[in-house]
C-alpha cells in the first residue's frame, strides 16, 4: 500500500472531493444547522436527543440507547466548557453506564463536541486512527501507541505533531478530519 505523503496539495485535493460529494455536503450542512441554529445549547433533552440521533445515524457511531446518552449529556452542564474547548468533556460525555454496564462512546463524544466547537475539538474515528498509525509506521512523525489515540488530550497532541511534521499547519481540525477520514475510507475500508 502506498498512500501519498500528507501535504497541503493532498489536503486540498481531498477537500475538493468532499465538496463535490453532495451527500457529504448536505449531511454536514444539516448537522451544522442543527447544532448552530436550531439547538445550540445543551440544556434541553429534546434538542440533545435530536442531535445525538442525527450524529448516530450520519456517522454510524453505534449508540444503541440515545435516550440514555442524551440524559447523560444534559446532566453534565457542558455549554460553557464546550465554548472553552475543555478536552475533559470528551471523556465525560463518552463514559456512561447503561443498564449497569460501563461503556465508552469515544468517537461519538468527539463528534458531539466537534460539532459544537470544531476549532477546539478534532474528531476521532477508526479510519483516522488507521491513517495516523500508518504514517507513524512510515515516517515516525511522533511516538505514540494505538491506545494514545483514545486519550483525547494525547490525541490532540498527536494531531498537532502530524500537522507540524508534514507542514500542514494552515489547515484547521475540521479540514484535517475530512482529509484523514477520506484517506482512511479509501485505503482501509
């Protein structure tokens, strides 16, 4: 397998592919409208239920009890912390007990936070993880383990090292997410 080295040119190429995909564009516009215009706050369980349901459907996050996760989110009083980019929110949202079983919906939590504040919260996804592990093995851009990618502060630090190593620091987390996810889908499906 030979994945092209990350570069500004490669990112722009994949961003253009994203923009040319009507499904991706419309889903993101719908989610943005939902999180920004219709339900920007997280104090109302009905709004959280709708946001969590849409994320679960569009991103296939495998949340099997949306009501429990919505109840959990409303109990955390997260709005100010989302605005400040509090990285601990990902862990707090993701860790939940459902029917006396502890679960960790890490990917969902990153997506939920990211759609409220994409500048502060990059998305974690299994495809992104595979791409980062691939480039770590090829270029050794940073030292980390697979488990480090599931520790949100470490994950953000790894993404920063990735951006610095490949000199792609002009791209924001959202653009990097879109690029890495498409690479992962293309090469690791």
